[in-house]
C-alpha cells in the first residue's frame, strides 16, 4: 500500500544544481530551483556558443564538408548518404564539446538531467541556443546550417561580400 507522500516522492525527478552541489527534487515546490539550473545551463551554453573557440571549431568542421551539401544535384535526387554520415560525426563532436565545456563550467552537470528539464518545459526552448541544439537532432536543421555556411563562404570567395554589393553615392542638393 503506497502512501500519498511516497507517490509524490516517486514522481519527483532529481537534478543537481551547480550552486549547492547537492540534489534537489524537480517538483512544483522546487520549480524555482529547476528554473535556476535550467537558466544557468542555458547561460553557460550561450557563453560557449559565442566563444571564438566554438566558432573556430564549427568553421573548421563545416569547411571540410560544406561542398557535399551545396553540390548541385539533378531534380528529385536527394542528398547523398555521405551527408548523413557527416551529420552523425558533427552530432558526436559537438555534443562531446558542449558537454565537456558545460562540465567545466557547472559543477555536477548532467546532460541527462538538462534534457529531462528541457522536455518538461518545451515552452522555454526558443532562441539561438536551441537552434544549435536542434541542429544536433534534426538533420534538416543541420543541413540548412551547413548550406548557409557554404553560401556565405562561396560569396566571400567570389568577392561578393556585403560591402562590395553596396554602392554609395554622394548627392548634392542645391537649396
């Protein structure tokens, strides 16, 4: 026979917070604790994603393979299997990179706990951080990211950056 308090305990999800280093239950009574944990992880992810080291990491990866995604194909022909292999390699590398950096930043960080909280709060999954995370699980999101990188790279290589596409003229108006 289960008592109401043991049912409540079974429904709670444990998270570890970087602030206390201890475990706290994720329930209605501790939603502010899970919110702080979620916010601290998202803040750390934002810092990682704007770090020049991550930009260089992503640039180097895309530079190797963007041409596979941007290559012209006959109408009705999808992307080659090689694109899926590149996606899986990217996912493994970026997940490992992000998780390693988060573990350096947040004491007792657990990707499983963070994912569990994300699933419980889907309304909070907006913004650049979640676009990058989406590129780790959604092939089309990843492919769009690589194609955009490829287009930017090809535009730079052809000398058509935004400064060269704009023309400035001086106008003289007699009053």
